[in-house]
C-alpha cells in the first residue's frame, strides 16, 4: 500500500511578474518498507517536494495522500495533526528545543501525542543511535553529529508511518553517516515505514530502494534496486 | 506547563528580570493602594464611625458640613429610624508645645454618634472633650487644657476614642454647648440651636422628609465631597490604573521579544505538528507563573515595608483590595501575553525550517 502518494502535483510561485514552477507536474508514490533517496543540486525543488509531501504546504495543483487520506485541501490545523501522527521529520537545521535536555525533547512529544514508543523500544532506539548516555544533555552540549542523532530519535519516537529526512547525514562523518542510514533502513523495513531522504550525498544511494533525481523542478526515477 | 517551566528553569536570569519588574510594579501598586486607603481613612474615619446612612444639610451648603447651618428644630425625625444632631467647627488646639489642627464635633451625649471612650472618661460639662487617639501619639494627654485659635475659651481632654478623624483633622467630641461657646463666644445665647447637620439612620433615605431648603445626602456623598478627598483618591487610583497598563505593556514587550527569539524553535515544533494552541497555552502558562511570582514577592515586600514605616505615613492595607489588584495584575499580564500569541499563530513552519521556497 502506498503510504505517500502525490498525484499530478506541481507548485508554482509568483515572483513579481513572472511565475516560477518550483516543482513541475509530478506523480510519485512510496510504498511501505521503501527507502527512497531524492538527489539533486540545491534550488532544484528538493525542499519544495519534501514540504509538499510532508504536508507543510499545499501544492498548486494535484493531490497529496498520506496513508490513504487526501490532505491536499486541509486547513493548517488539520495538517499539523496529520504531521504529528504520521510523519517524522529529520531536518537539516537542528530541530531541537534549546532549553530541553534530550530526554525532555522526547517527553515533549508525549505531551502532544499518544502511542509513542514504549520505554523498551525507546531504550533500543537510543542504544542503536548511541545517545543513551546523552539523555541528560542539552543541545548546546552536543556535537553536530550527536544533535543529528537526537533529531533522528525524535523523528522515530512518535512511530510515524513516513519519515522525511532532509540531509540527515550532512554533519556526520562517513562511519556515522552509514550507521544512520542503517538505522533508517532498519526502521523502514522492520516496521513497515516509508522513508524519503533528500540528499546530495551519493554515498547513501546504496541503502535505497529507489533513487530519484530532481533537476529544475523535474522529478525522475533514475535507479531502482533489484530487491524491490 | 512542561515547556513553560523548563524554559524558565534553563533561562533563570532572563526570567528573574521579568519577575523583578513585575515585583516592582506590584509593589508600587500595593503600596499606592495602601496609601490611597490610608488617606481615605484619614478623611472619613469619623463619618464611618457614625455607622449612619445619611445626613441632612442645607441646600446651599454644597454638600460640605462646615458650610451647612441649620437649627435644631428644623427636623423632627420624620422618615428616619434614628437621628442625631451635629455641630462642627475647625480650629487649632494648643497644649504646651503640642499643636494640632482639630475638628470639634458638638453632639448630644445620648445620641448614637456619641463615641465609645477607649481611655479616660466621657465629657461631662461645658469645655470637656473626648479626643481622637492620634492626638495621644502627638503628645496630648488626658487632663490637657487646650488653647484654641480665635477664641479665649479652653477645652479639657477627659478621654480618648479611636478612629475619629474628619477630613484629616483629629476630632474632639464635646457637648453642643461646648461647641457653641468655642464657635460663637459671647453671642452664644442667640445661636445655641445652631448646628451643621442631622445624622440619620434609615433603610431608605428617600423617605426622609425635609423642607426644600434642605437636602438629604448619603454619608458616602458627604465623604466624597470633602475638600481634596476625591482629588486624592482619584489621583492615586489613576496611578494604580496606569500601573496596570504599564505592567501589561512591559510584559507584552518582554514576551514579544522572547517569542521573536523563539520563532525558529516554535516553527520547528509546528513543522513537527505541535499545534499553535499548545505553544500559545505554554506562553500563557509561563506568563501566569511569572506574574503570580512577581505579585507574591511584591506583596511580601509591601507588608515588610509597611511594618517599618513611621506612623506619620498614612498607609493602611486593605487585603481585599490588594487581592483584587493582584488578580488584576496577573490578568493584565496575561493580556500582554496575548499580544505574542498572534505572532506564534502566524509563524510559518516552512520559513522556520529554512526551506528554500519563494513566498506568494
């Protein structure tokens, strides 16, 4: 079943007199268990794609389905609640709250959403991300890589069906980058999620089931792994 | 509350400053309310002490007791449950080195405005008076012979009573005869039925029947028309109301700046799907905590200051008033916070996460 589906979606921005088509008409679908990479230079429309897929903005045309629900014309309040329930974001900029320590970052999610990971699953998650000893640390005490791993923990903690990651390995060394990809891969396949990674790090494509390339707003499938 | 409290815990200095400002504002509000209350007491104590509902004055007196002049036979008690005659005269009393502005009340011993003596004895004959006990604090004593300005008559203090100041002057209570002697000197005989008003107890002032040249007013109106009374209390009330506005604005500015600083954090949280409502509630909760802390500390400071003030400062704390003012301060602080709520609602999660997008 397609967890995420975009049907004939495009995004047009008005810039003064001219119209800019940041995302050309695209159809896209991601199945449960798939890890998908989207690569492309900056300004190519990657972020636009990701924010439409994540329900952060509505497309100009076309429809977006998340877990079978049409979210295209929903109001922000409704979309926010779908983001909370269905989507885990790993953002390029650190998405941590500076005045909460790591365990409080996760606890905040308990305040706004039910059915998050239980204690045992959380422990496993922290173990595999190597952040178990950091639970009492504040974001300012963490290195870039540690922050990124905490951000991933945060995204996975709500047990979303879709994980959208914007350059998740940007501030990590190769070993850590591969570990993170392993993590995402594992979360995707074992729990039937779908993960979309936007990156220009071509080292990561080996982990992915599908690789799309986006240039000038045009999304194209360039590689499909045999395993799918 | 979770976000609100943890943010306060981790940014102690910042929030301590806000609490500090609120403490000072509430301190000032409480202190001014104490002062307003004290000044009011200074004016109205003696009137409150009557425990009466109204007073009959002449139409032309412009609602002031000293300017009203009637005769004892002008009123017979029609429509009132009880009434008492009252003559009044301002003068200056001197005993040795002690000098004080006083208000002399001429009353009948058997009527209800006769005060309870807290020390000493009641006045008996002409020339004897019961004095307000603030005079005792100024050095006057029982047995003191008081020289008066503008007359050769003297008065003797036979006892003291409490809470008896009229328009800021301590009251001396004496018989009507005493008053007339002080007031009219030699011509007492012709003027002995002259008084300033009739103090009335009744359930309904409307029912009190008087001639057209007289008017029946509520004791509250008498108080409010005392020279300077309204001006004083309005000035202080105005300052207090202004402080409410100031604290709302200060809080609004502080919280707005804090909110602006947190736009990207709020934006990220909103991107994750945390609702504006949750964030707004958190800011409100935070404001509530800060305001309550400020008000409580301000209250404690006020009480402490009050305990160390010299008696000459007319401060009297009315805890019901203070409770109301404290609650209003918390309320206006929250109103100030509402200003930031719209900013939170407007935060676009897209911008906050730094997505590379154009805006329509």
